[in-house]
C-alpha cells in the first residue's frame, strides 16, 4: 500500500508529520498550510524555506 507523508518544518526542525491515504488529501493539507502561512507564490515559499520553514509531501510504501 502506498501512503503520502506530509512533513512540516519550522526553523529546520520537524514541527509536524501526518500520513494520508490519498495524494489529494495530502495536497489539500499542503494548500491549507500555504494559506495559513500567507504564501501565494513560489518566491515566498522559497524565502520561508531559506529560514527553515517548509511543508513537503512524499509518497512511500506502508510497511507492516
């Protein structure tokens, strides 16, 4: 089974991690995070990332 892991970092430290069953749910969580952070374009996202604040989604295999 494939799952989608969403990781949020704050100042370079993992702030939150969530697992989603669908890609749509994970990207929806990413959109909410972007709105909460006031990020409306890629340059603003890159500036946040330079300070260690980021949100990313990775697809991975669910292991028993």
